[in-house]
């Protein structure tokens, strides 16, 4: 199996996103997979200008053509068996690098030709070997609130339905800033071990089990979430939570960050 990861973190190899990819690949390689990662921040991807010239070309040609790195990445996607779309959360959304990348798919389908997806949704023609490639989403956020990743989780869920792509695993890791904070070593170790297990599952079974996904997304806080909700309801509880949060995120306390 060939697994291609597309990392859209602006921190490239220095972020938690890459750390998780590294451990995913560790398990996948152990199970015999060939793995490669592309750092979008190191590529030149021009924005789609919606000029529609691609819609008049028989081969869906984009005006940017060989002027940037997009077509080279497309060729690697076609050659891979599974894609890992990795993004940190910036301003409640996926990285603008990944959004720009997805918008370039516009040139690989006739948008005036309507079709019906397997899930019963009306959509336009897409390139099944590109947009329809099986994939795993990897979403990383520093914030511990589950709402912070909700819109990006929904994007990947709907993306899979509209382009008839198999979503082989939805990995969500909140509280990434805690990975290097004192007292969270056990959580970090457990999550990284689970990421390696996820890679092995992908290579052997083609998808990540729900059990492993729960282990990766385990609560990073030293308290159950219902206790967190209770503390938020009182002024004293909110002050205590904020004091602990600010102490944990002082410069030098968190080290490697998700973004």
C-alpha cells in the first residue's frame, strides 16, 4: 500500500501535525506500507481564479498548468492508494493552504455536468481518481474545546459524500499544546502509540478502527469533561480553569505547537 500524507501546517516538520504523521507512518511502514509526506508550506500552489478556462478544455487543463507544483502533487495522489489530509485549526477552520489546494480540484471535472452520488446527493462531475481517492482526515488543534474542530470535521464528512470518496478514518486531536507541557507525558505517549497503531491498521486493513480513533482523541485534560462543564458554571471555577490554562501556555511551557 502507498500512503501519501499532505501536511498543511505552516510549521511544516516542526509542528504536532507532523509529529502525529511521523508516528502514523511508523506503524504503517512496520506493516509494509510505502509512505510519503508533502509539506504544502514548501510548495507553490496558486489560487483558483474561477476563470473557467479549464471548463472549455477537453483535458480539464488549468491555466496555471506547469507554473506551480499542483499537477505534480495530483500525479502522486493518483499513484497512491490512500491519502492523509492533515490540517491544524486556524481561526476555527482548516489551514488556508489546504483550502486553496482543494479549490484547485475545480479544474478536474465538468462543473456543468450534474450527477448523483452514491449517497443520493446531486453534485457536478468529478475526477474519481483524484477527488474520489480513499482518505483519512487528521485535524489538530491547540484548543481543548470540541467545538473548535467541528466545522472542519463536517467538511471532511461532507466532502466524502459529495465526491464518493471513502473516509477511512477521522482523526481529531485537541489540546495539542499540552503535548510538551509538564504532567502530560502519559497522555502524549498514549496518543503517539495509538497513532502508530492507526498506521498499522491502515496498512493491514485499509482503515482505522473506532477503538484506535477514540484512543487518539482521548480527553487531554486531567479531569472528565463533565467536571469541566460544571466548573465553567461558577465564577470561581472559571477563574481556576483560566489560571491553570494560562500557566500551562506560558512561553516555553508548551514547546512544539500544533500549528
